[in-house]
C-alpha cells in the first residue's frame, strides 16, 4: 500500500502592528481577539490567537495564516503571538489609558504623554515625583500609579511564566498578592503550594506545572502533596479526618501511582507532622493536626464546663420569673421556665428547637434577669445577618464570631485566646448549627475562666459548611445539659411557613394552601425543568413585586440545592441578572472569573477575607463600578467594601445562592425550585433549612414527587469526626 501524498502546506506569514482594541480576552486560557493597526492595511486587522496578557497600545508580533470566516470575515489566525510595551506616543497613550495601570484613564494618559512623551515609562519607574508636575496628580495618586506600575510588571512576569507552563493566567494577581516579588521562585521551588495557598487553583493545575518543571509523577513529594490535597478536600465536605484505607484509595485514584508510594508518603507526612494518625472505632484515621487538636480542645473544655456550676450571684427563680413576665408582658411556658432554671445554674447550656417555639423569648428572659444582676453578657453569631437579627431580637449589641475574636488578617488567626480572653461572665452563641470544629475551638479558647456558655441553634437544620457536626455531637453526647423546645406558640402557629417546617421535620408532606388562598407558604406545581425555571423568573420578577409590593432584588432570595444544571445557581443567576438588572447603554461593567458585574447587581462573598472584614456568605449590592481605578464598591448592610477587579474571584452573583450558603440568614421572601434532577440532594434537612429562611413568604416551584422524596429522606451524609467519641470518653 503506497503512502498518501502529503498536502502542500503554506509557510506561516508574519504580521506586526499596534493593538488598537482588545475585543475579547479570556484570562483562563489566554485566547484573544484583537483589532490591530497594521502598516499597508487601510482597515484594522482582526487577529485571533493566544497570549498571556494583552493591553491596547502594545506592539504585536504574530505568525500564522489568513482565513476567511463566514461570520467574522477576513481574520489573521496566529499560531504564535507576542506583545511588547509600546514605543510610539500613540501606543503609549492607548496603553496607559486602557486600564493597564490603575489610576490612569484616557484623560491622564493624554496629559502624561503630552508632558513626558516616550520617556513616561522611565519617569513612572525612576522619577515618579515628577508626575506631580501634571495637573490633577497629587502625592496620593502619584504613589498609587508607581505602586500599580511595579505590581503590573511582576504580575506580567507571572502571567508569562504560567502561560509557558500551559496554565491559566487568571490567578496571576492572586499569586502575586500571596507570594510577592518572589512568586516565580516560590512556585518553581514547590508548585504544589499553589493548590494549598491560592483560592481557585486546584491540585490538577499545580500538578501540571510540577510536571512541566520536571517533578517526576512517582516522586514522594508529589505523593505527599496529593495526600494533603485529598485531606483538605475532605474538610470541604465536612470531614475532620479520613480512615486510612479511604485516604490511600482516594490518593491513588488522584495520583495514578502504586499504593506503596502513597503509603510511604503518608509515613513521611506523619514524621514531618503534616498529618497525624489515631485509632478511632478500631481503625486508623488520618487527621490534619489542627483539626485533631480542635476536637480534643472542644471536648475537654465542654466537659470542664459541664462539671461546674455557674458563678452568677444568687437568684430567686420564682421572683425572677414574676419580675421578668411583668417587665416583658410575656408569660413563660412551663418548658421555658424549666430551661430558665437550668440556664441560671449551669456553666454550659444548649437551647435547640425549630421556628416559633420561643427560643428568642427564653433567651431574652435569661439575658434580662442576668443583666439585672450585673452579669456581663456578650452575644455573637456566625454571620453578619444572624448577628444583626440577634441584636434586633434582644436589644443588645451582637457581633459576628470573627469580629468578636478579633481576626489577625496576616495570619488568618485570632487575637482572643487563653492568654487574651474575652471579658464576660456569659457568652451567647446563636445559629450554632453553623459553627464548625475550628471555630468552636477558637470560641472556647477565648472564653474566660469564670465564663459560662449558652449555645442556641436548630439542630435539625443543615450542619456547618466547615468540618464537623459540632451542635449535633454536643447534644448526642449527653455531656452538656440540653433544652429542646417543641411547643409552637399560638402566634407562630398562624404562619404556614412555621407549621410546614414542623410538619416536614416530622416527616410529613405539609398541607398546601388551596389556589388563591391567602398564605405565606405556596407550592406551585410544574413538571419540566424549563417550566420550573420560567415560572421562577416570572414569580420573582413580576408576581411577587406586583402582589406583595416587595423589591425583587433586595427582598427576594432564590435558593437552590445545587450549583450546576438548568436549576442550579449558575444558570438561575444568569437568567435572573438578565431580567432584574439588564445592561443599560454605556454602562461600565466588568467581566471576570465567569461573571459579569455591574452597578445594582446582588453579590455574595465566597471566601473569608480578614483584611476587608467580609466573610463567606455575606450578601451585598454593587453600588459603583470604576473602570479607571479598576475597582468596584459593594454595599454590605451599612458598610462599603472596595474590590480591585482582580479580586473578583471572591464574589459571585447572588440572585440565587445555595441553601448551604443561606444558613444563618433570614430573608423577607424565599423562592426555590425542586425537581428530581436534584435527586442526590433531596434531603429533609435541606428543604427544612430552605423553608425556615423565609420570614414573610416562601414559594416552592417544582415537582410534587421531588418534594415528597425530600421530606421522606432523613438520611444525613456521614462525616468523619471523632468529637462525639472524645466527649463521651473524656476528651
């Protein structure tokens, strides 16, 4: 058989010119569509290709071929693209005015080039004080420009380095912010640090860089990094540890290496103190040391508190109750009175129960009586919204746990601990179902020696997003006294939201109101996912604002069990953004990390940022977007927080959020879709949590079958945590 004759290939052509406009640039893969002014061409040339970073005004060199696309016309498709700093006055002006350097827009770019000509780059770098010779540039703006210029140079180097390793350049700024000028050296020395230190970079990306840098696939260092990654991922699923066989199996699957190599890496990790092994239920479990320490610390302190009595002044219970009832005009039920007696004598107490059972009334009675005896009380909750609600309900100041413990931004730790405890006689923590093992440990470390602890929460809600099942395990252990309030009070019983929540919690499908009946709880039956999504948009955009006179952005919160799929939060956010905050002509927008952000958009913080004092789950509205300063401002309740465009990987749209992210918050209106495509997530505690987030109105849109499945499914995913055993066994 003869070999086929190879088709003739045309040699690549070269092209160079000034980048007039960046029509499109994807930071994830470097793909760019550029409009270039090329000598000999009357019109701008469309150049398509891939490069690490690009700005208008730069000089472009390209190698490739001309192609004619049906949709886009004649284009130059580049196999190789390089760009360099501009040298012409026209290029420099475009470059400086195109948003590359924060603080310089088109107006200042024109002034600077008019004043300093082609020497402007040298002026910024070496003689920046001279920038103040330009009208409108003072010492503050001058410093800003110089810092932004220096930062951009390093970020560009990181982008080129990452691009040469075949990975996304979108996280270059985050890498620079974490490692500074030593970023490339740090990554070269140990690329696996990226997966641990940089939000948004996973193990696979770090592994890709490592292999390009020549780290062998069967190296012990790679196996150790893989083990650490699997353990860290497990904490994201709520685990404090993993059984050794499971950890080895998951690591082998990730790394595609023999189990013996992973086993050797585990031994080395244990010897270096990176991981620790402990016998739990007769099998070896592997912990990250900080989580093992936290579990032990919680168990010991809770046992110590449970063994003691409160150190409050003497209180006559009957007199105190009578005084309290007369003061508030509210009569305590027998269950609340019993709970009050326990609270006044115990060093630690847990109050749990669903909505409408009088947790707040009981808490207010406890606080009223103790404060009358000069007992110093501090109140806190895991989220800003929960703390605000606590303040409104008690009339006392309440703060977030992070603010109370005084976070140290540079270390991600807290100033308050055993050597610098809180100044209080009683610490009250609300929404305790949200508190994970590390945070509970920090709270207990900060509790003063004389202090009592009161934990309030609904144990039937979803567990914390972070590792552990703290509230559930504390209750199940039988160590601290527990008051479970079950009686729904008369005023609360009028709410269908509250009665539906209790029916669901008991495993019954709630009674659904007849069509056109006045209610605060509705179920709109739809079968097809497309119909569910269309009805949801209509309900949020039109029906609720028209009937209840509520703002569809500020007052309505859409929840969903999942991130992906046609009824997941990604798709719901994009469709809701389109109808609730449509783009206006000439509006400044920024597209970053897969989202479009504009003034008026509802956003959620997705990671803890100790510098800005905004935390995972905080929801706000974008109040301004500044293309010249390359930043946007988000209004979180009464606080304004600024974000550089490169920090926007910390934000997501929040027209729709996951039910997990809604914990600790209450919204005037909650709307959520329910379909069998959510099958793996159809659980009773998920639906119960979603319904109890709604204050005035809850609307479920979806399939009756999916609703019934969720209510029946009382299984809770297993979490590997030894806290319950430690509490029962004495730590």
